[in-house]
């Protein structure tokens, strides 16, 4: 679906939830907005928390299964809709998703979706939407057969091809993991409470959880729960963080008195984890996004931790660095986020093949910029939440060619898979997100 921007909005004083969901999907697919960009504004139109939850489920689900829904819709339509009517096309996809993967009664899904066309001031679309959805109900099994690859795997063709090229034996596992709902993972603040003790606290409250054995502080809840209902959250006993992301701070080998840089620090989970592991360090957290840096400060405040937070482009070191060399540097580089699609399914729609080379260039630039800030014998950990080798091993190989004084320090760990340089965790492996790590010693 290639959509062109239109001016149709939901205009009723009591907006139809399906119309709002279709507008969100439209904005993601055509205008390049992320769900994080447009869902909060859309959700603000609804007052009932149950409606807000349904809206989120519809939007995330339609993005997660977009390429399958699109393949099915194209089978059902006699001819593609005109570009100016792609708001209606988005509404059709929202309707199909309800019938395909939600527990909403079919009659309610169809009726509400059909009625939503009126909110786009296109009453002619009622019959079309009704016909398409009814036809899907009647022929669901056969419509789900003989789909193109993008429909089978619910990923864009270019992404399927790239994953197949580099991980042929893991292709289906990766794509399947990307289409799953992510686990609800926590990091126990062992500065305040030990992991086993916290697991007992959860058990006493009837909350099922297990430890992430590849980490020192990670646990996974059997079911997601409002964090405010978790014991000790407000006091800083735990934080929400995927198990793979927790490995970054552990790889730094922190020690008392070290001067540490967290480059590209927002939203601050790794910054906080460093300080939990080793409170007696001086930590500088840099991020170019002032609003996201606020979340770093809020996280640190809740956990009763402190760091020097600086809003700046970390690559322009002359603008923010005071000249004091760092013992440790964490560079969690901006990337394609191809390893966290299960948490951010809109990545399938937003990312383009040309993005990868552009991101790799930025990653190398950032490495070159922060490397001179590291002390001799200092350690730099490079991390991305990508599974694409162009952003990981290839970047490190280029960097090591440019800097003969940089030596890879192998990661001795049982988790992940060994790469030519560094280690890669694939999505779903160890119940973790997809992450890449490499360590460099100066």
C-alpha cells in the first residue's frame, strides 16, 4: 500500500475507534510517523481506558501483520483503490486484522468498521468494506493460502531477503520471533534487592516470573502487568528492560572510580544499570534529543542515581567534552532496530533498504568521534539492536582497519552466536531481543 496524504479526519464529537486506528495506520504507512509519534495523540481522543487499550492493540497488530493483511486485501478487491482513498484501504486492513487475529465478535468487528467509513465522509465505502470483510469471513482459509512471501511471513520482501542472506538456517525463527508479542522483562536493582529475593516477593503476590539466566539481574514475567502494581517499582527496586539490553552494562567491566561515557544514552536504561552495578563511578550521559534526555533524568531520579546529563550531538565532541578521558565508553549506536521489531512492529513499514548503508555510515562516524576520548587500556563497548551485519561486523571491521591501536576483546559468554567480530543475539534467542555487542580495548 502506497498512500498519499489526504485531509480527511474523523470529525464526530464521539470518534469511531476503528476510524482513529485507520488514521494511525495511514500515518505510519504513508507519512512515516512511528507509532510512538502518533498513537499518544490518537489515544487522547478516547476517555475509556479499555478503548485506549483496544486502539493500541489494533494499531500494533495491524502494523505487525501489515504485509499479510495487505496481500489478503489485494486478493479481495476487484481493483486497487485510488490513492486518495487509501484511508479507506487502511480501514479495510483494520477490519481484516480484527477478523484474523482478535477476540472481537465478528459482527461487532464488521459493523463498527463499516460505520467508521462515515467518519472519513465517504459513505460510498460502506458497501465496499462490508463486502470485503464478509467475503473474508466466508473464504478465510483459502485466502490465507498461496500468499506471496511477504504475506506468509508478514515482512517486506527486502527484509526477508536480507535476513535469508545472512541467517539462512535461522530465517523462519527470526521472522516468527518478530511477529510474536514481546516478553515483559525487568531488571532488578541489586543495589537495593537481590534477584532471588525479588522473585520471592513476586511469588508471594501471585505473580509468576522466572530469571533470565544469561543476565545477573533480569527476570521475565509470565504476563504483562502495570508497572505500578509491581512491588518496589516506585522505590526503584526494578526497571523495565529487555534481557539483551542488560548485557551492555555487564560487558563494561566497571570498577570504582572510573570515568564512564554513555553515548546516545536515552532513554537511560543502560545508564541506570551502570550506576546500579557500580555506584562509585562518574557517569556522563549524552544524547542529542533534549526531550528523550528528560526520560534519562526521570529514570535516574526514580532509582535515586545521578549522572551528568548533556544534550549534544555526541559526534561533535568539541561542543560538549571537557577534555577528561574516559575509562569506559558505551556506544549504543542508532541503528535500523531490526532486532526489536516485536516491540516496534511499525519498523517493518518505516525502514527502507537504503537506510542500512546510511546508518552504517553514522555508526562509523560515531565510533571515530568517541574513540579519541578513551584512555589507553580503556574499554569501549559497541552495541546495536540490529541483526544486519552491515551495521555490526562490517562497521567494526572498517573501524579496526582505521585504528590499529584498537584491539577486539573477545566476549567469553554462552549467550548469542559468535561473529567474525563480536557476538549477535537473534530475536527470540534466550527470550531476548536481537542485539549485537563488540568490545574494543585501546
